C-alpha cells in the first residue's frame, strides 16, 4: 500500500486533487491527511469531505488536543460516515490551544474497545530520540492495540532497514518526502532533528531516486509507504516516482 499525504487548505480542491491523483496513479491506495493547527481546515473535517466521495482516507489525530470523551465522540461521527483508518500522534506542543493528558497508547486502547474494526496506526520517528527509546515507546503503542506504524520521513535506506527489521511483525508505512531547498533542509535538521547522509542532494532527481530506493526497500520487507511531496509539484513528483 502507498498513501499520498495532502495538506487540506481547501476542501473542494482537496477532493478534486484526491480523485485526480488516485485515478491517475494506480499505485496509490488512498489519502493521508495531516492535522495542522494553524490551518482552518483540520484533518477530521477534511476526512469527512473525502469520505463523502468514498475516498479511503487516514486523518491524523493529535491526541493532546482533546479530552478522551471528545475524541471518542468525534471519531464515532466519522466512523458512522465510513471512516475505518486513523493515525494517532501526540502532536507538537501548541501554546495557543489547551492540551490534554491523552497519549496515543491511551487513545488507542479506548478506540479499540469502542470500534473493533477501526484500523489504528501510530507514529514512529527515526530521528527525535535514540533508537532504543523510540522502540520502547513504539512497543507501548503496539501493546495498547495499534495495528501498525506510520513513520516520519526517512532519508537513509540503511536506517529504514534497521527499523523494518525491528518491526517486521506489524504494518509499517515508511514516510518519504522530497527536500529540495536549503530552507527545507534546515527545517528538517532543526525541528525534526534529522541527520541527513553526507551524500544527500537537494535536486529533484536525487529525491526521486531516493524515493524509489525507499519504496523498493519497503516492498522487499513486504511493507508499505506514504509520499509527502511538500513544496514540490505533486503531479510532477508522482509521475517521476512511478516511472
């Protein structure tokens, strides 16, 4: 399975683009929607719009943004409209909104009790902390009932292999994102603590080649991926990756 991540800036455009890309690229399974607090359209609203068009969608749910009962009520409404996949993340701290003591493991356990056929993914980040620390936290999510994992983007095939070997018994979606400007590179280094390989190149051709290598690696381990073409022409990127 390969999902495409699209930022929900306009609902009508999101639905149009989603249908276009899914119809044009048969390798794509569905749409992955990030939850960006500074945007007026949150992931749940975008997911509802896509569900109305019978599009398979995975909304990101920031667990710290709501109380447990509010999460259950909101997901229940989406479930009634056909939602069968969610991705639970803690979410980066946001000083402008109230935060709650709800973590992905806590919400995963509650959702599994309420919606037995809801497929729940949780996040995994290869860069934010040590490998052992990340693995311990990830196992906590899996023990709570998570059906699989969605990673932050990888920029190194060898590092991806390390994680795929460690989580071979669960569904693993490798994040893949082109980085084609110095500003973006510095963002990933500063905010997401990414350590890029010395050979990393900002050219689109290099990023396309890396994407193909990451996809091949994932497929060799019978795993999955999602594409996150930030600040890159989605159509051009998909055409390059799938040819």
